[in-house]
């Protein structure tokens, strides 16, 4: 039952927001009593924390599986982006804005986990791309990796990129192109432009 509650709660939180969805809403949707939810989760904060952790773990496993496919560094970044968009329902900024505003401790913990995961993945991606001649050999790997995380989270900032003017799938795609054009070699540029045409 715990897994069923988590799955449904995550679906609803991503669709409507972490603040907007109540324990009553989740119980009604599942056709169970609120008391049943409280047998598994002490309160809403406990449920939100469990949901974000589960979501993070699922996405981390998916990213690891993609990295094991042996794609080139540029393709790998695009495949990971598409996977994350799918997992986060095209990542409407609203749920995560609500998470940051109403559950700041959980958001802060999630943000740190995201940084550690993405920074490690991007550093490996950069090293691989440089070894295969797709990225410029003189890059500062640590700096570029941190810049990538800052840019990718920055384009999802609703204050800077209001969602009524900018869609997250579109801004993340534009950011990836912008980021990659700055670091690719001519060989890498051919791959990048091929991917942009077919995307």
C-alpha cells in the first residue's frame, strides 16, 4: 500500500503541485481513507519527502542506465534531457516552485542531491567527450560542469523565465544547444547540428 500511495501522490504532486494537493485529495483518488495514508506517513511533510526521494532515485537509476548505453557524449546529454522531461511530465515549474516555497528544507536537500548527481555525471561526460575529440581539450571540467548545472536549473526559474512566455522543454533544449556550442570541437559540432535537425 505504501508504494501505491507514493506512486499516486507523486503523479498528483507533479500534475498539480506539492502545496495544492491535499491528503484528502490523495485518499479520494485512491479510494481509501486518510487514516490509511497516515498509517504509512506521519504527515504531509513526511509524504512529500518520501515522494521527492523516490522521484530522485528513479531518475538517478534511469540516468545511470542511459550512461551505460555507450552513446557519444553529445547524444547522451540529449537522451538524458528527454528522459528527465518524460519523468517530470515536461517539468512544469509550478510543482517545484511550490516545493521550494512551502517545503524549503525538502527542496534544499533535493537540490543538493541533484547537484551531486548531475555534477558527477557531467564531469564524466566532459572527460569522455574530450577523449573522443568531441569537446575542446583545454576545458576546465569542474568549472564547465558547475556552469552546466547552474544554467540548467536557472532556465527553470519562473521569475527569470515565466512559464507563460517560456516552456521548460523549449528553454532546456535551447540551453543545451547554447552550452554545447561553447564546448564542442568541429567534429562535435557536426554531431550536435545533426541532432538538432532531427530533434
